[in-house]
């Protein structure tokens, strides 16, 4: 059985794959780098003629079941909270203040929002959001570290990652 098949078998049985670190360094990382650079999974650097491999991982990070379940259980209350904030005057006032110092992004988003809502009779909102969590190593409890309403970094690379 080769390394990939053995690792796949362990993952299917709930075990995190183990691969010799020397093999990762000498074989896997150079292969990922070569594939990434030839397939466009790359980022520009300060030098116009130099690129680097976009951040990647060799294996997915395992998440303890209790942490996953806790994050999943948090979604409904968080979504209710965010919906209340989204439907409040407070958020518009704060966004207007932010738009003054960030007219090119926030200002344009606010203007678009105001133009569309002024013409709309729609009372239902729809959002696609992403919450990012870190897991406390000791307690395995999840800590929300980010809530994304607009997540655009690496958008063009997402089709390359899979």
C-alpha cells in the first residue's frame, strides 16, 4: 500500500494521517509547490516577476466532534443576533460613519444598499455568512474569532484548491 492509500484508509477510520516528515519535506511539499505554480494557485510578491505558492495544507485539520457540534449549535443564536443587528438603525449609522473613511469600498457598498432598499418593497433579507472559530486546546471549546459578511480574499483561487 502506498503512502496516499494508507493515509486515506486512516482518514476513513477517523484517524489523522501520518506521513514521515522527511517524505513531506522532500517529496510532498515540492510536488504541491510545482503543481500550484503551474496551475495558478499562486500569489504575486513585492517583485513583479516573482510569485509564491498560495497558503496550502498537506492534510485537513481534524476537529474534535464535541467542538464541531458546539460550533454547529451556536449558529442559530448567532444568526438570530446578526439578523437583529442587520435590521437595526444602529448598523446603518455605524456604516455611514465607516463609509466616510472608506469611501471606495464601504461607501460604495452603502450607496448600493441605499439605492436598492429605497426601491424595494421586499421585507425579507437573505445573507450568506461564514464564522471562523479557533478551538481551545485544553477544553476543546470553540471561540468565534471572525464573522464574515463579505469574504473575498482568495476567491479566485478557490476553484484551484480542490
